[in-house]
């Protein structure tokens, strides 16, 4: 089960910039905290709700949410085009292709962004979108809720019951939510971000997916699978 921003796509900075710009353009909000850990849940829906509660004393209306989502997506597209598109995390396309044809694993997406923005970033990075069960911030404001919905949709889509789930993410909120959900975790991060994941208890953190054999070994150890495809 994969997160999107920072895990499959190099889009954290793009996402942050566009989100804050949309808050200003749609609501006139400035001086909004970009310390995402200060919010109850690090999801697009929860952050918007809590910013509006702080600035307006109320939650946003459905019309305001729709207007914000539309402008946010427009800014994402414009800002991505200005910076030569959204890039995939190195090796992510390769590892997804291998996992999607593997008989040992099934793939799902569970990200904290809204579906429209997540799908735009995946497509812009030339990563697979179709025929992969997913859940996003449209479905639930909490990451644990999003993960649970993605899990349920994956069981229905693949017509299987899963006893093991590995969540792959880049933020401390990812590993915290994975632990609360009873999932194993693999981190995709480097430098201070990787250190933060290790401090949260992560045992496997990779800067990207270029060393797919090591990533596969970590995945195998996390799931307890004893025999896996070699991807040769």
C-alpha cells in the first residue's frame, strides 16, 4: 500500500506551495502553518477544515471545499508545468511494474491528498493509475481511515483476504498511521527525513527504489513470505 507525495512522486514541495497559494487565493488566508504535524491528521481534507476553523471559526462549506479543490488542482498543474512536470521517485515506475505482475503481492494506493490531485501527479509522473484500488482524502479525513478504505477496496478488487499489509510512505505521519492500523512499514526518505523515520521505529528506509532487490527483501521480511518472485 503506497502513499503518493514523496513516496512515488517528487511532489512534496509542489504540493505544499500550491496548497498554501490556494488557501490565499480562495480564502485570503496568509500566515498558515506549513508544519503539517501540527494538524490532527496530515490530509488535505483535515488541514483545510482545521485552517478554516482557526481563521473563520467554522468548517468550510461544500461549495468552498469544491472551489478550493478546483483552484488547488489548477495551481498544481500550472506549477508542475513551470517546473517541467512531476517527476517519479527514482525506481518507482520499475518497482510498481514488477509488483503488479508478481504473484506474491497486490498493490493499492492510500494517500493523504485528494483523488484528483493524486491522480494528476501519478499520471504526470507516468506511473500506473488504472486498475489499482485506492483511497484518498475524499474518502476520509484521517490517514488510518484512508488506509482502511484502501484495504477494503483492495480485498474486493482482488477478491482476496489479506492478513499482511505493508505501508510505504515518507513522513512520520505515515509510519504512525501504519502502526495504529497494525501494518508493517517501509520508508522512502533520505537525510533528516530518514532519520525521523528511524526515530519513529522504522527498520527499513530507502532513499528511492533503485535497489529494488533490497526493497524486495525488506518487503518479504515485512510480510513473512518465504518464497517470492525473483523479478529476473
